[in-house]
C-alpha cells in the first residue's frame, strides 16, 4: 500500500511539474511575441524613413516600401538645399549652451533641496513640482513675453537694441531651469547617506566640495539621463526657435527641414534624407550613454 500511494504521489508531482513548465513556456512565448510585435511597430517608421530617403521623388510620392534604385545623392542635395552647414552649427551651439546651463542650475538646485535645510524648502519644492502639470504649450506665450520684457529692459539700460530676440539668450536661458531635471537629481541626491557628508566635514570639506567630489561621482546615471533628454529636447526644438527668431542666423537644424516645403509640394525624399541627418547626433549620443541611461531608468522606475 505504501508503494502504491508513493507512486501515486510521484505521478501527481510529475504531472504538476510538467503543467508548470508548459504554462511557464507559454507565458514566456506570449511575452516575447508581445515585445517583438511592439518592437516591429516602433521600428517600421524608422525603416520607412531610411527607405524613402534614398528614393527618387516619384517613388517617394507613391506607395512603395523599398526603392527600386538607391539615390545616395539625396543626402548631398538635402544638405545643400537646406543649408544644413549653418543650421547644424547653430544647433550645436544652442544645444551646448542649453545643456551646460541646465546641468549647472539643476545640480545646484537639486543639492539644495536634498541636502540643505532652510525655511520653506518642502513648500517651495512642492510648488515647483506642481508646475510640471502645466502643459508646455501653455507657457509659450508667457515665456515669449518674459523674453521680450527682459530685452526691453536691456535696451533701456544699455541704450542699444535688445540682444535677446534673434540671439542665443532667448533660445537657451528659458530652458535652464528644468523642473524634471531638478526633481530627478534631488531624488538621487537624497539617497546618499549622511555619514558621507559627516566624513567630508571632518576632512574640512564644505557643501560645494562634497557635491563635486562625492555626490556627482555617485550620480553619473541620472546626470546621463538629463544629458540625453536635454540634448534631444534642444536639438529637436522647432516651435520656440520659430517664435523668437526671424532670421536664419541662430535658427536650429529642425527649422532647415522647412526648406523642402515648396509651393509645388513637398520633396519627401529630401525631407526624409534631412531627417536622417538630423537624428544622427541623437543616435550617437544614446549609443554612447545607453548603459547609464537604462540603469538610471531602471533604478528610478521612470517610464514612457
């Protein structure tokens, strides 16, 4: 009888383990199928852009996924027609100034909110976070009025025309104070143990030295996230540069894509070639910082 019951239990256990393995396998297959399908949906527009960028104008305006003949001259023509050499330099300058200013202000502000106690700190931080609920387009007109107002004050004081409109200050300074960047860095800075600051104080270090020598080296991942997101936002900016500039002297590369919109119609193939040229710096930056970027997203739990 003992052998009978023991055999029965063995059979039941075997069936259960087999069912568990099958269910786990089906679950894994379902997850991979879901991920592959969404990856396909995400990559199709990119492949279509690359394909259209090497088509002739007639094929680009038709319904084709792959070109019958590859025209690499589209990239040369797009660069010359849109005068990307000037726009590219403008974008590099604007993005660099914006990125440096945002990093300096965000790091200092985040450290103050995370490590320094002062009256009204939590209230000010809460009010600042509440501004993230305001849509960015709603702030466009107030920002433009502020830039114009500051320019008029500068003109009244210096007696010269404003240097804000049609210049780098209007394209960069309004974006130095990023609430998201301050929030992200503050969350990381607050996790650093107080014992490290106590040890730094014993060695004679103040807040700035502690920030430079200890906090920032431990916060490379969130800093890389800010660099990538700020670079993308500044590099792809279009509406704001069109609003605060009326000459191509300081307009970024995204404005150059408008050169392919003519009265006779859009040059789709050249526009896609210009779009490929525009996104190359972003792809290079992401590939360089991919490891730190994904690590920071995983630690902070951010999505989307």
